[in-house]
C-alpha cells in the first residue's frame, strides 16, 4: 500500500463501524473545494466542507456545507441555539479537533461536538467529505454519516 493508499483514522473508523464508503486521494494542497470536486469528478453540490465555529457561550459547533456554498452564521447560530457564532481561529483547529485546515473531517474529532449537515445533503444518495487529511476524501451515504456521528440537518447556506 503506497503512501496515498494508507488508511486515515477516518477510514479506520468507517471500517470499524461497517460503513460502506469510497475513498479518493488527490495532489493539490491549497485547492479550493470546487477545484477538488472537479479533480475527483464529483459535483461540488455533493462535496461538503467541514467548518468549526465557536458560539457566544464558548461552545463549539461543527457545520457541513457544500463546497460551493457559504455558511450563513445567522442560520447556523439559530440551528445551534446560540445568539451568535464565529468561525474558530485556524490556529485553534488542530488542538481542538486533531485536524488541520483543509483536512478537517466531522468523523473522528478529538471530542464530539454538535454537528449540523446542510439539508441539501438529503438530495443525494452519497456525499463526499474530508477523509481526515489534506488530499483525502471519503464518499458515503448521509444516513451512514448520521449513524457514525450525531448530527442534525439544517438550512445553513447563504442564499
């Protein structure tokens, strides 16, 4: 197994849970989500980025939105039951989640945080999200993701 084919922690967790998934590897650090989707031959609407926020209360929340969309912080705050949210500073991402920017997955974070998936995910049989490292993606059914991590569906994107 070459370096690009080595299993990530995300893939090991999916295997342990018996979840069926596809995994993809790509070169191209610094690419945006739409470019990564194109590189993988996937529709950007089916590829979700993982964003970590902090609420006014100090609690952290995870939001998954299509790579072609933008998180609406007001909608996100409403879904999370917070007065306001802001994006987690990038330097805090690794210590909090165990993941780096560009490789943050909702699966296998150091701690479990309330997680919200944009409601558009229900339109697709499968969706893609980070495989836990830059250059790695996994494709799985939204229902299987829901079985692995506790999540809620919500309208999260700016119009």
